[in-house]
């Protein structure tokens, strides 16, 4: 009995040491894998060289229908979701989202929102759970969604119909401003341009209300290199423009994006 008690006491004496080793191991894993420090206001990593970028370009040169407004809101809600039809999310945790609106010819598109995705509560990894509590993560995700939707809704409410719609020029501006130059673009990062528009180009460069024109000619005057940038189009359909929104019209844009070396990931009529 004495030996048994001694053996038990010997094993128990090692338990604190074993627990300490386990704790140190967990701490070491956390220190090695913990996310980089981020700006508390924008949720963006202080080192922005390795973050992805999604630019959302919205065209309200003509008023959106109620169904189109609701669809836009729903897409923001599921911006980090995937499915069988959408294999890759538009935005991942840490990626930056910038939202632009097309302005009249001669004006740069207006940026109304810029923030990094803090990560949604549903798709949290083990490392996320170790580094941040669910309540804080939920609060950040709600702020991100709320600020995005509020910025978009306020701009839509304040917008009026425009006489022009310089889409190509807006895409060229965003490519130059928000994505790395083609020669140094990091293929490991995720870069995307999401366009919400009727896709009817209307400027001095090309007027689709008259004819489609030569996409190569417009790119010659407005060079755009979209290599490494994925493009997704949500085409806002309307009866008013049905005679312009033809298969030939879609083909024109597909050729333009192909000639610009873009990866056209989707064309979704709404």
C-alpha cells in the first residue's frame, strides 16, 4: 500500500509540469499563428502588402428598381459566403473592400466606402477563436455590414439620373488607383472588381445608345491591363433598355475584358 501511494503521489507531482508544457505549447502555437495587428477603425492590417482587394463599382446613372436594391443589399450580406455556384467568396477576412459610384463624364468615380473585412462569425477558424472572443467578432462584423450598406444607401438616395455613363473610364481609374501595377501584382493575393451596372457605355469614348463601336479602339484610348484581377458583372436589366442589352452587347464586353486580360468570373443579369 505504501508503494502504491508513493507511485500515485509521484505521478501527481508531474501533473503541474505536464500542464505547464501543454499551456506553453498552446501559447507558442498562438504566438506563431496569431493574426497581424490591424487598424481598429478600418480593420485593415498595418502591413497592406499581402491583403486582397475587392472594388465594387455601382452605376446609378439610371435609378435602380426596388428588386435590384434589395439584391444589392443581400449580396453585401453574403459577400464572404461561398456555394456550389460561387466557389470563391467576393471578400475574405482581411481583404479590403472599396465602393465606388460612377459619376458623369469628366469626373472620377466617387469612393464612398473603404474598410477591410473583419471576418464573419459563422466562418471563424480555431485561430480566430483563440485570438478574439465571439462577442467582439460579432460586433466588428455588424459594423462592417452596417457601414457598407449605409454608405451605399446614402449615395443611392442622393443620386440623380446622369446624362452620361463612362464605365470604361471608371474601370480604368479604379484599376490604376486601387490595384498594384501590372508589373508587380502579387498573384498570391485575391484582386476582384465587381460591377453593378446596366453596362451601357455612354461617353465621348463610346456610346452604346448609337452603336457598340470597336472595343479595341476604346481600349487604345483608355488602356486597361486587368491581368490578375477577376471581374464579376451584375447587369441591371430594364425594359427601357432591352433593345440595347442584347447578346451582341454582352459579347462586346466579354471581348473587352478578354482583351484587357481579365478573368471574367461571372455575368449575372438582374
